[in-house]
C-alpha cells in the first residue's frame, strides 16, 4: 500500500532531531551535560518514518541512542533536552539523564542503557495491551550489537510463542559500539535470525523515511491482525562516534566518508528535489527553535536534592482487610496455590506464568489446577527463557497487569538478574511514580537431600541489597498464603522466596483474603535471656534449639524476620531490648556476606549501648553445596549449632 507523505514535513522533523543532537554536543562541551551521551546522528529517518504511521496508544521503547525516538514520539523537546542536561525540569527530573530518559505520557516508555534489555519489557507491554483488549502495537528499537544478546533472542522467542504485537526495529549502523558488526557476526543480514525463529523479517533502507514508514505500517497491520511479532532490520549509518567523547580512532576514514554520503537529510533533499531556498528556510527556522531551547536549558539550575530519596516505593500501601474464615490444615505449597486462586478471582489484571506453571501446574505442584480454572490466557506456560519471563513481567506490570511469575529454582535467576536489578527496581524511581511495576516474582531455594550446588543456594542477601524491590520469605503455610496475597496487592515489585524443604509441611491456614501488607517480622517464641533472629528453614531449627535451651534454664525469643525489604527494625529493636543485648542470628545461607551480617551491623550501629555480648552468626560455611546428604548434614546448620552459639553468648 503506497505511503502518502509530506517531504517538507519529513525533512523538518529529521532536521530538528539532527540539530537537537548537535546542540547536545555543544551543551556537553560547555559543561551543561555530564556523563556519556549516545547520539542518533545519521539515523533520523527511522524514528521519523516509523512514528508517522503508528497510532495513538502505540508505545515505543528504544536503545540508549534514543533521543530521536523520544522527539518523534511527541515528547516535549525542552523537557527532553533538560533531562539530557540532568535538570529538574527534564522529563524525569534529572534522574535518568540521557541513557534512560522516558516520556510515558506520550507513549515513549523509555530508553534502556542495558543492551537488549528493553526487548523483553516491550514484549510484556504488548502482552498487557492484548490481555486488556487494547489494539496497541509496541515498537522496540535495538542496535546491531544487541542481536548477540541472549535477552534479545529470549524476547523474540517469547513474543513469537505468544504472537505478540511487537515490532522489533533493528537499527543496524554497522558498528557494535567500537567494533564492526561484521567482525563478530556471520552473514550480511541480521534479519535472517528472525526468520530462523519463524518471525516475519525484512531488510529496509533505513535512510529513506518513506521506506521506513511503509515497512512499519505493514508490520503494524500484521501485528494488529494477531500475527506478530515482526523484525525489521533498518540499514543505517552513524555520523558520529559511539558516544559524545568518542574520537573514533578505530574507525577508517573511508567508512566515515561512506556514511556521510548516505546522510538521510541529503538523500531526502536529492530524492524530492527540495530547493536550496526551502532547505535554508527550514534549517534556519529549526536553528532558531533549537537555540531558544538551549538558552532555556542553559539558564536552569541543578535539581534540588531534597527529594532524591523519594519515589523509591509507593508512599501508600493498600489497607489490609479484617477477613474472618475458619482455619484449614493444608500444606505450604497448597497455601501458595490458594493465595494465587484468591488473587486470580479478585483481580482480573492478575496473570500467572512461567516455565511449566500452566498445564503441568509446576514441578512442585504449586500452580496445579489454576490453568484449568482460569484459562490459558491468565495462567500459561512460557519458553525456558528467564530473561523473557522477568522482563515481560516488568513490561506487563508497567502497562496495567499484575503478573505473578515463577523462576523455577532461585539459582536460575542469575541468568536474568538484570531484569530485577537494572529494570524492575528503577521503574518507579526514574519515572517519579508516574509509572510503576507491581509484579510478583516467586522462586524457591534451599538445601534438600540430593540437591547440587546449582540447585541449593540461598540468595536472599543478594536480592535484598537492591533498593526499589521488596523481598520476603514465608516460613509457615499461613505466611505462604498471607504473604503471597500481600505481595500481589503491593504497588511495587515483590520477590517471594519459598523454601523447597517446607512445601509438604502442614499448618493451619485462615483463607480470609489479603489480611496483611508487605512487611513485618513475627515473634515465634518469647524469652528474656537471648534473642535468636532467624528466617526460612532456620526458624524450625531455632524453635527446636529454644526448646532444648529451656531445659537448661535459658529462655530464648525467636524472631522470624519474614521480610528483608522492608526490614522490621522495630521488631529487631524489641528483640535486642528483651534479651538485654544477647543476640544470635541464624540462617541457612553462607556466613560471609549473608543477610545476617546486615542485621548484626544494624544492631551494632543503632543498639551498641544495649549489647551485653558479641553478636554471633550461625550459617553454612563458605563452601559449595555437595549433593550427598551426609556431606550436606556436615555443613548446613542445625539446632545443635544454634544451641552452641547461644551458650557462647550466655558465657559472656
């Protein structure tokens, strides 16, 4: 279908992006922009052509070379320039700078400074659009280097499996940062990789806005017809270095000259026979606009740091209900299952997905029966692709869903940790609460007989180190139920770590809906001689140790932390006061760098005057976990180790 366009308008839009980027360089030279900036000089035809045919409600995510995409999406040029200059008047108040700026109010969901990371998020945004009955298309730009990232392939596999309305816009300028793509990749066209995944893929002249527009328009029609995704490889150029201070010492002059000859502004001028007078008039008008923008930005002062700690989490949490129900004895894994059922019944925006969680019901049966009751659109299986699972959950949460996703084993999360640490944790903060990502990530961890070093790690300390997410560990069937519902209701990303060894443990559970909010420790036993602060599998061991100690006249408080972020510091303070400053911390994780070290440091910092003995930590020694049960028993702490630690504390 032929594309009708106004060449004068196209030239103006491209010229605006060109002069905007050139002014960014000037601002940097004059000290108004600090840090690295990645310019789209030479690639202007792609965002201008693409955005000319996308519709209101469609959304865009770009690489860190995305200023042109932000402008073409309709973002306020002054606010974009102010953000690049890290000013409070910027689109993100100076929190994002150049490489992460966003303008969600116009559908520009943001740049991403992690190569390839935006593709799974884009797939999740598209998933949410479809789930909520919207006819939107999501365009995600990526560079040629991103085609070698695992997250890219995972996102394409995920989008293809779900037939998602995503256009993957590959801007191939021939340079993967400072390395020619030809030296790291076989073949002339990267689009063939999409064909290998049975994704409709095309190679387009990225220097021609008409060719770009026609290709994007056709891809959008394909996506809206439910036949997406589509991969479009736009052959383009780079007229500047990888970043603003790149002197391009590695780049042959012949390549630089070849790029100049393919300048999209010159191409359009020649193809449309635009006169010198027309060009001069447009360039002058644009120059005047850019100068005015720059002068405004140059006059701005630095952001006020008073609110630098705000927007990390939602300030208001949902009020817990006071539901009443008769207690029912069920196993820990069934308690999680019941919580997910309640969440799916109560909230239409809840979806549950991950590897084997749908038809099979999970390898531990936690999600069994959910797909049968709620259907394949709300409970479904995914490819074995952790980056796609987590990244899509981030995108879906940003776009109105409440995804609950499962990582089968906590050890597996490391292949996709970027989507937690660099993506989910940043959504609210960077966007100053204009966008949030209320998702739940479930995983299980811990040592069980026969588990090996890749299926037995305790990783709560690693995850709890990251501001912007919340982390909890249910210890009982009642907690498994209540904490799961609290996580679903929470307006921020929540990670729930279940312990595999507890799945079959029975307990009385009150199935009364969401009766608590995220946060809060629980005192499992009261005693005035010593406090044992613990969580997870060590709660049971600590209770056993307390009973043994009671027989010798030592009464111990056992405090189950339950939540690491937010941490219940008041409960910890009470535990210190109750026991006259005698503290033992017990956890299954390795001692070095374990979360127990954080608790010990917090107590030392804030309650030093109350300590009557050194704090002692009990945990697994720094060793890889063997598989043989006899070897595991030699290193995993037990009740006797906690008893010994308490006796050491009491002897002081």
